[in-house]
């Protein structure tokens, strides 16, 4: 990405690391776990949990706390500036026995394999964890990135003549099948199925360009394919892609994951009305007030008890602003409780989300500037402030923030992560496409713009707490769904990367190939401190066109393990995660 028009003169100041006490409780199957070893990696600081599973340890921002217990998976958590409470649920470490042999085990935990994946060519990620060819219960045949010929159009071209005994039928234009166990088998073995970045597909993924594949493996041993059930009887082809680069078909269209997974929606997501009884007691008490004066009297009593909780302050603000349409009183609540908000980036971001949803862009911008001051080493701070300036019509300042982030990456002052760069580049490209005339000359616009021809509906999700774990469910017009889980268990590597780069966003693209209404639901899994998390969803309609518009929605996720209705998007189509 090239700089333009704006000369960036700036300095970046990182917050000095300060020691603080991190406390919490360690459990396994909801039972407290004693004698768990808790240590700071690359230091001599360590402790253990007591009989009740409780611990505390001194840690600094950017320290990594490791939790270790025999027979359970290790857990590693990156400490942030706001980290005070970490309640950890540890899971069972499962070992698969190849055969009865009396010798030392060389098996590694999934966490260890995650750390080795980038440089160990013997590993492949599957829907059921990472397989290591050195300890797997059968032979795994690989194609590594440097062995993949990207001349072919699709996987059918790639697989031809690569593996003895593997037969390819059909072509990339009309589709085809791959047989791992032979076409002339007496048992007439079925064709292979595909495990693409954890998504199990029965249709041949001809949309994946060979150049997008990082690693491919062929599994035909019964011990390795049995977990796929009857559909894996013909073997499994596992594909690990490069940062979701496969997320477009050969004709440039996004993949409809809900369609290829064939998951039928059961209509069991609950609306906000369905779980009214699960709202905080203080909120139900406020909602019971039949006059505004009564509500104010209740607030006057409650604030004495909840004055240290920014969740209460934001709930009270939202209540008086929307229930009684008394914006002046709602604003007074924020002003009177500034001490519980200022200096806390989680609180400031949550309130900024609410302001954006209300169209109070100046107020939101002030908060994002405060967060940027507190977290100049967080990629999210640059994205938030850039988009906030854009909401105010300050295109020059918005572009400067995108380019400032880009410059810091080039100088290696910030850590690069492809998912972050994809969203940043798309936002900057969109700004240039729509506001280029206000920024630079026409010939310069063409020089700066990147390839991004997506047109349709774009969904961008952001969450206030980086420890938040949740699952998003997208239901297409045909009532089939795609799920995306954001949790330590589902993808520890991703969570660690997000925290290292200070990024808490993800995007989903919807094109116009299937008209109708998409439903978006969420299941909150918690955030290690037993507190709510604010989730912001920005919906861009007619994205990339002159008629582009956006809508911001904010949700407070608090009830755990319940699929909750968020919103619907009309005139939507195929879904793809980046």
C-alpha cells in the first residue's frame, strides 16, 4: 500500500508495562481443580491453585500465563492492560493409542501442535484436531505448499497423477469426484469427502484455487477416517488454506458455506423477549417502573450499590435514553459516572459502540481517541479511529490512520496478521473508491486502489473484550446455516494472534446470487471473568457502490450458552468468512 498526499509525522507511545495481580478460579467439568501450576512463561514467577481452585499471580501486560495440570490440555493466556480476572475451564487431554507398546510416549498436546504447525510439515489441521504423521495411526500422504502446481484451475487438476492409487473423475468446469480407494474396488468404495479448514464437505470444492492451498493431506486409513462417520468411508482429503484465500469461487463469487454444509436451521434461537427473566435484577426493577419519576428514584438507590460497575452505568444510560426518551438525564448518568469509564478501554469502547448505534458520532470519536491513547499498540485502535473519522466526514484523517497503521507494520513496530490486514486494506480501498476525488487526483487513485471487486452486503463484527468467546450463526434464505466459533477451544492459535496484534474484528461478505433474508444469531460462551461483552455489528448495504450505506447495531451478550437472535439482513446471498 502506498502513501499519498498526506505526510505522516507522528510518534507512537506504548503504555509502560505495570505489574498487577491476576486472580481467578480453575475448574474442570465445573469442579474446582487444586494444584494446577500457573506460571509466567519465560520467567521464574509461578504458583498453584488452592483446594478451591483459586489462585492469584503477579503479571504484566504482554506476559503469557500458562496453566498446566497432568492429563489436561495446557492453556495459555496473553495478559492485557485490563486483565484482572481469568477463570479457566481446563479440558481433558485425549490420547489415541496406536497399539499396545511399552515405550515412552512422544505424543504432543494439541496446544503444542498448534505452536509447531507453521514450521512442521508433518502436521495437518482437521475438523477433529491436528494430526501428526509421526504419531498418526496410519500413513498420511502430503502435498506441501512448495509442491503444489498452481497452473491448474481446481483441486481436480491438482490431484491428477499426484498420488498412486488416487483416481480423478470429471473436470473443473462440470465438476467431478476423487476416489482414494480405487474405482475397481469390489466393495465399490464411495468418493472421498473433503475437510477444508475444519469444514467437512461432501461436494468437491472446485472453487478452491490450487494457489490458495497451504497444505493438503490424503487420509485413507480407517483409524483416521472413522471419526468422519459413514461419509468418510471413501477416505478424506484434508485441505488447509492460506488465510481463507480460498473464500472465493473460480468466477470470483463468495462461497455459500451454509449451502455446502447442508445444515438445516431448527428455529430455536431465542428473541430478547424470550429471556427477559434472565436480565440483571437491577434492569428488571427499572423496567417495572410505571412512571419516569419512579424510574429516577430507583436509579438513585441503585447507583449507590452499582457505582463501580460500568455495565450498570451503560444499562442505565440506555434505559433512560430509549425507554423514557430523556437524553439529557441519560447524558447526566454518563457524566456523573465518568470515573468508572475513563481509563478503562473496555468501558470506553462499549459506550462508543452505543453512541455509534445512536448516530452520536462526535461523542463516539472522542472515546475512540481516548482508547487510542491508552492502546497505541493495538491494531483495533487504528481501525476504530479511522472508521470514526470517516463517520464524521473527515476522509483525510481517516486515510491517515489507515496509512499510519500500514507504516508501523512496514517499520515492524506492530505485528502483522493477515486477517487484520485484509480488513484494513478493504476499508481503505473502499474509502478511496468512494472518496478518492476528495483525497488525491484521479491518476493517483488508480495507483493506490487494490483489487477488491466485491459488491453486496458486508457484515463487520467487533467485540469490546478480547477475552470474549462466542459463536455466530448465519441462516440463509433456504433456512440452512453456517456457524463460526470464536473461542480458545475452537482455535487457540487465532485467539492468541488476535491478542498479540490487539485486534477484535471479523467480517463476512454476502453477495447477491441468492435473494432473500439472512438471519444472524449468536451464542455467548463467556469471557473468563463472568461478565457481559458488547458486540457491535456494522452492516454495509450495496457495499462498494455509490449507493453504499451502513447501519450499526449493538448487543450486550450476557446469557451464556443460549442461541440468541440478533438481527436479519434482507436481499442477502452467499456467505463467506475472512
